[in-house]
């Protein structure tokens, strides 16, 4: 594996937009519905893999194909303190132009090539491909399910992976409830699940193993439908006693919610970020998560004893459901 190429047939960029995109910390008109946040993603991701990044792009607004090159090796050689990016119009006789033409049909789009690779955990292309596919299917799970975009790796279209087996498995996963948390300008959708134990659902019998495992429980956070936090607790329930009880809550946020978790340039949310969560939002999240997690624990306890939920617990479940469906938590459909 000597290089990595990422391509799309999206809007492409003008020369001005390309320069903006390759400026560290840039803001190119992102909205609360787009994935970009800080203007650092493409640059830091590329530099985390290799020493050189080449970007070729064409906007539908122009007939010109532009190329930009940023080479860390040259930066070291020249002892520059400021990263230097070279921009040019790509000549149609160049091999790279032919590659770009075959992908975009010269309408619009972008390709990013990362080479001079020096930080990969593996250079075996099959291992790298398998790891990449697994990661993309998890992180962009909602995109694939809703068919928002086709994602291909080495020409192979990624298929939907149902991480807990809610849609298409005999697991019997139950949706406990769903609703909305509103806090000032933030409106966060949530869905809670109870993942039961099914001893007959073995990994070797199914192409995608869902099952109830510890790493599929807890709070999962999606920003603009992209997974940014997983297997979290934030102190909303007891991790030691509840990880194995099958409780899972998926929280859906847009760019307006960035402020409730504080500023982070890695765009991922971790357990340590609990201290940065806006208190008013945290309290509302706690009031949703804690009673549902406790009900999962009681359900698991009853099943482990071979009994059904007692009437008191059933009444608690009914009370919690009614509470979560009041005016402060409006219903919604996923």
C-alpha cells in the first residue's frame, strides 16, 4: 500500500474554495447540517497518514481542473514555519487528469491523494481495506441505512450493518422509547433500546454478528448522523452494574449542539468530556437515561432468575414511559 485516494462526485471547488479548504482552521460556509466543523479535518486526517496530500477538484462553475499539493517533506527541507501549498491548473495531458476524468466525467467532484505514507498501522492492502470497511460501516451507519450517499471502498459498495440487530435479526431487540430533549437552542433526538440475551444467536451463523456485547451498550452520539461517541455513560447510570444489562441510547444532534460538549478539535466525544457538558442539558439527559437504564437492569435481573417483571416494576415502566412522553419530550419518528 503506497497511496490512498478518496474521491467524490459532489460539487467540487473553485480555486478560491480550494484555497479556503486547505487553510488550517478555515470556515468555508459550513452550516449546522454539514459534517465539517473547524476546518481542520481533511488536513489533519491526511497528515496523520502520510507526508504528502494532493487535491484535484473541479466545480461546475468552471471548466478548469485545479490541483493543490502540500508536502511535509518539502516543508522540513526548506525549514518553513508556515505550511506552503502549491496551486495550479491541471494539464489535460497529465495521468492524474485522466484519473480525475474517469471518476467525475469532468462535471464536478474532488479527489484527494495521500502518499509518502509513514504512519499506517499496516501496509497490507487487504488488512487496511477490511479495517476501513468496518470503520466506515459503523461511523456512517445512518447514512448507509437511509441511502443518503453511496460509499465504496476499492469499488465495493458498503452495505448496511445493523449493530444491535434491531431491524433484521431474530435478537428480539426492543425499542423502549424515543423522544426529544430541548435545551435553549439545542434539540436532541433520542431512541432507547433494550438488547436481550439470545444464546442461539451465534456469531458463526450470521454474516454480521449483532448480539449483546458490552461495547454495544451505553450512550451512542451521532452528530449530523455521523457517529462521534460510543459506549459512553457520563455518570448517568452505573457502568459496573449496567453495561451488561443491554441498555443502549442513541442520541442525535446537529451542529447547534456542539456548544453543549465544549470545543474539541478532534470532533469525537469521550467519557472525559462529561465535565464539559452544559449542566442544564446534562440534567435533562440524566432524567431520560437513568430510569430507562434501571429498568433494563431490573428486566435482566428478573430474566436471570427465570421470572417475569413483577407488577411494581411494570408500573414503573409505565410511569417512566408516560413521563418521557409529556410536553417536555415531544414524540418523533426515526
